[in-house]
């Protein structure tokens, strides 16, 4: 069983390992036929050349957009999740189904209408256009996820806190939200990864080099006639690191959040 799991993990991680080892190769070794998996000699030239130019600005832009999107999606998602899980009002089921239906449309179909909308509001080539768009994509999933997690928190605990003198809002902040922290962490990872990796809308809305995000910046490493693969892979490794670190530090909460959300709804 352990050998089988090691093989499965290796197959899953093989693209990342190839990217990592290629980033450590000299430029000449990346062109050898047949290609080599492990580098014959370690070279940091790819990383040095990757961080030159506007790469740091691309990184800051992506981090800014991803953090704002994640924060906005969590705040709105928590409020909507608590509202759907704790209150029953006319049309609540219809609202929830309407939110779910928005996830059925392929994103590529929404590029043109979103571009027209952002153009009319003067948001083309501005980060706000991406933040609004990413929030619109992440919110439906966040609301459904958090609604499920808040359902798993017993209402009796909130009522006990209110009997002890806590307000309803205070019970949410002191009881409900802390107990749903694993689900909130899992939702935050989803929102961050979507905003961090998205390419199509960023490529459509952003024109100037100073506003580009990392997925758009990676495209600049691909030349018309040739590509320095060690530089491109080094930039890709740097782009992947924040997501990897986020999963490493939130792994325990992420697993607890996914399993608790799948057990009780």
C-alpha cells in the first residue's frame, strides 16, 4: 500500500518536479535530446534572470488582488452563509439555487459581457476590475461551502452564549465563526488560488505592463522564436511557492474543513 501511494504521489507531483529541476539547469542542458530529468549541474541563473525586470511588480500585483479578493469573498461569504443557515425567509431556497446556477456557466462565455461592463464603468486596465470579477466567481462557491459549515455548528451553543449575556452578533463572533474556522480556511484557500492563477480575464482587462499579474507576466518569458526554459520554469516555481506555502501552513485546517463539510449539511 505504501509503495502504491508513493507511485501515485510521484505521478501527481511529476510536473512540479520537472519544473523545479528544469529551473536549476543551465540553459544549454534544457535543450538536450533526450531531455534529462535531474540536472547534471546546479545553476541559479534561471532564478536570477527571472526576478529581473518587472517580475517583482507582477508578484505584488497578484498578491494584492488575491488578498483583497479572498478577504472580500470571506466577509461576504460568512455573512451570507450565516444568513442562509440561521434564518428562514421567503425565497431563501430560491436565492440559494440561483447562487448555485451561476456556477454552471463556463467562464469563457462571460469574458465579453464582463469586458463591456468594465469598459462602461472605466475599469479597464485597473485592478479593481479583476477584484470585482474574481469576487463574482468565488462568492457562490464560498456561500455554499460556508453555509454547510455553519449548519454543522449547533444552534444550542449560540443560544447558551446569549443566555449568558452575549448578543446574537457576539455569539456569531465568539462561537459560530471560531468553530467554523476549518471551513473558513478551506474556503480562503479556494478563493486565493482562483484569484492567484486566473489568466483569461487578467489578460483581457489589463493592458499596461505595470498592471500585469503573474500569469500574464509568465507569458512574457516565452519568446517568438525561442524560449529559455530554465528562466520560465524558475519564474513558474516562484509563482507556485505562495500557494504551496499556503497549503502547507493551512493543511490541517483545510483537511478538517473539507471532511467536516462533507459529513453534515
